[in-house]
């Protein structure tokens, strides 16, 4: 099993509201492994949003969420993990200024604003880490709730990948590449690169 000790929590939390009366967002820590693994298992077995094999192993699942990323954060309530996100470079070298994030929310926590809060928190984390843009590489087109949320939060569909995702029940479906510039210097009329000051 991956050692969570390898994970380096942020030196300081993002300067933003990241809690409600019900739950709060914090860096992942030792003891979160079982909860994160349960979340990874749930999306892998659903086969409708993440490109994880249904039989992904615990070690690989936790490696993807706790070892590969720069940081991992979770939404927690009274010791229970309701969801989480990771942040990592989307590419290396000249593309390393663009980050990629993944988000999972437990079924019982959906509809409570957890996904929106995790996303807002991840934007603050991305800026703190020095990223200039955020990109989602494989947003499944049939995951309309996620597509709509990302669009509401400033992301644009900058590409469509025809039949790029094998949905567990629907077969081959399209996937989107979605992008948001995080700086304030982008042209107003350039798709996906609009300034983010609200």
C-alpha cells in the first residue's frame, strides 16, 4: 500500500472559505486511505466518468490519488470523507504551467455543494502552486451534471473526442477537453482564456 507519508501537505491553506457547518476541506492525511480507496472503487465500478478499470487495485488507486499529485485534499465531516480532489501538472516541461485535477464525491454527499466547493478550493490551490491554467482531459459527455458545473465555473469545451470513452452501459460516447485560464491577462474573445476575476 502506498505510504501517505510521501504526501506533502501545503505549507499554508488557500485563503478562502473552505468549510460549512456540515463539512470542511483539508489536506489528505494518514488515515484517509480507506475512504479514498472506497471513492476510487465506486467510480471505477460505475464506469461512467473515470477511465479506471473496474478491477483497479487498491495500491494503484491510492498511488494515483496520493503519490502522483502535487497535493490531495478532502471534504470531511465528523471524521467521514465526503469527497476529494487531486492536483498535478497536466504535462511536463513547457506544458507544466497547466494543471489537471480530478474530483470524486461520495454518492451520499451529492447535491450538497461538495463538488462546487472542492472545485473552488482547487482553483485557489492551483494559483498558490503557480499554475496558470487548468485542463480536464476526458470529461465524459454523458456526465451532464459535471459538464454543466464546469461550464458554470468558467470552463469551456475546447475539443470533442469522438467515441473516446467506453461507458459501462451506453457503450462508446464522446468526451470533452475542458479548459480555464487562471490569469487575468487573457483576451476577452479567446475561447477558454477569459480573465477569471469575478
